[in-house]
């Protein structure tokens, strides 16, 4: 994303997601060793609906825990972010968490939600326009992993605050996470900012899942109702529908395990038989028990995550967590070393 050039954007319906080529990414991922599929493609219309169901599952503690943290600490969080801010939300989805935050803010200048799901972005924008009629809302339908031109608000904000809820940062490899956070820092913490002006520079409010009992982690990604399995398999169904592939979903199964050495959940689709899959004049052979990696979800100790953000140009301010220390909501400001 970039903040250097800021232009008005057309309506959401006229602005397609930026950058990525679904077909090319799928072919590249299935041609690699190990085979992979980018997790960002989970979120077609059905995938987004399934993820909402996942968030309501008893085993999936992440969403309700983060919501509780935000709700209990909203006033203190808002005081750190300050008044008259531009809030840039990355992948904020239905906006449930963002609503809690905006309700607590003092005179926010503008809200810029950036999301790859056009349907969800439309719905959440319409809802927020009803709830916050005096707040300027400038939705951007785009892949925030790619360069994004942010729209120009009518009202000048005191500072930019990037809000990245959920635990999506865990889907990045640590080096990729550092690079991504560095790009975020360029939006809210301009290079060369004088130390006296740091108070007027921006910050980052971000969620991160914390390291914990592996049994708790694996249960969250292998729910008893099988919704996460449907969510994972929907990725193959999407490839069938949009790219003309012939994946037989009955011959694939979902599996998620916690790799304690790497500190991450690894989500796979496992081939039940020796089989071939064809699309776009490509033919892929999968051996029985061969896996496709669909998602990594890294878990962090608080000090690990603070150190990671520090490498990207942020200075740790505070972490809010729950009594069981399952999840952390972190706030960072610009580092004086930038």
C-alpha cells in the first residue's frame, strides 16, 4: 500500500481487487514443492460466509476473545489512538470489531476499510454509513498485500492509524510479516519524521494470536462440526468453479496440526487416493496422502511479536490481553529510529 499518492476512488462496485492472478497463483502453487495454495483465496462469497460461522464455533476462541479484549479496553485503546484520526482498516470484514473501536474514538476524521471481498465490503460500508452518518467512509476493494492507492479524505486527519484485526499477521512467514509491517509503517510513520513530530505520527493497532497449549490450538482448527474442513475444501471447489478444474472433493480431507518447532498451525488438504487433476491444459498428479498446504498460522509470544514489529520500524506501546492470555491486541507507534 502507499500513502504517497492519494486520489479519490470510484464506487466500490467499480473497483476490482488489485493485482493477483488467481489462475497463475494456483498453477504456481500446485507446481511447487511442497504444493501450496494462497490462503487469501479462501474468501470468495461462500468462503467468507463459512469463516463467519467459524468465528462463532465454541472451539474457535480467537474472534470472541479479541472482541472481549476490545470491548473491555475500548476507552484506553481510544485514548492511545487519539482524536481526529484516519483509521485505515485492513481486512476488517463485517466490521464487528471496528465498530467497537469507532464508537470509542473521539471525533474520527475518516474510516478507510480495505478488503478483498467486495460483497462484504459493500455490506459493511452500508451498515457503517447508517450507524455513523457523520463519519466519512472511503471503502477500497483491493488485496492489501499488493500496492494500494488510498483515497483522499475531505477532512485532514491528525494522524494515520492502521488497524489490522484478527490474527491474519500469523498467515505470513516471519520474514514476510516483517516486510509487510515495514510497508504499513511507511503509511503511518513517514521516513525522516522529526522526533518532535512523532506525537503527530501514526501507529498500528494489530491483533496476534499468542502461543498456548497445542491442544487448544489444534481444536480451534479442527472443529467438531467440520466447518473449518468445509472452509478449507471450498478452496478446491472455487478452483473448480472459476478455473474449470476437476477436483473431486470427496477424495480430499482437511487436516490442521500445530508445529511446535516452527510455532505455527499448518493447515493441509490431503489426497485420499492416487489421482490426477486437470484444468487450463495442466495435469497435476497427486499421490495418496500427498498434501497441499493452504495456510500457516504463526503464534507469537508477546516479546517475539514486539521484536518483529520493532524490526519494521515500530515502537511497542502496550498489549491488551485476556485472563488466559490466549490473544493479544498490540499498539505500536513510530520508532524514533525511523
